[in-house]
C-alpha cells in the first residue's frame, strides 16, 4: 500500500501529472495492489490524455478511500517532497540549484531540525538563477551545506517510513 500512498503524495506535489494517473494505477494493479478497488480499476482503464483532470483526480482520491489510505495533507506532501529531493541531491541525480527549483520553502509544524535546515538553505536563494551571481566561494560553501543538509534529511529514519508522518 505504500506504493499507492506514494502515488498520492507525488501527485499532490506535482511530480505525477493527471494524464499519467491511469498508467500509474495500472502499475499498482500489476504489482498486486488495489485489485479490490473499483475506482483504481476504473482509473487504470482510462486513456489519460483527453480526460478531464478533475475526474482522474477524483478517481485517485476515491481509490485511496477504498484502499483505506488517507489523502496526504499539504504538510505531509511538503515533507515528502523535501525528503525525495534530498535523496535525489545526495545520489547526484540533481544539483543544489535544481533542488531549489523543486523545493517549496514553507515549513510545516511537524518539520524536524534537519528538514528545517535544508529549507532554510533553500530560502537563501531567491531564485535558481541568482546563484550564478554569487561569488564562487559563496556558491561552493552554499552547495556544500546543501549537500550536507540533504544527507542528513535523506538518512533520517522516518524518511524510510514516510507514511508515519501523516496525521490520518
């Protein structure tokens, strides 16, 4: 069920687009998840493109209810995106500047110290392009701090069990 919940938070964060929901739902069904959910089966059978996004979204939320999973709230989505982006930064998949372009800077009341530190570093940049105007030494120091903060966030124990963050 973690895969279904992951799909829900990634959709809420804008990492999955409405037209991609049918294929994602089909992937869940193929993995043996949600076969008893009429809404998930309906969603998996939709073409995606040309479908009203509101209908696809409604089917996703209905499937979540049928699977007994909560719809992720904004704070959960923020923290999940922070951890997801930190892991991508640590793996070298993205640069610190690319991480800034992805992350939201809002802090949820449930945010840990490590999460708050990474968000504060993101807030030091008004936009990804402004980093190019910084002196080289300042940029290097900031990138080093971003990577160190990302390692701390990505290695946090609750990163591995993100569904525990949800109040649902």
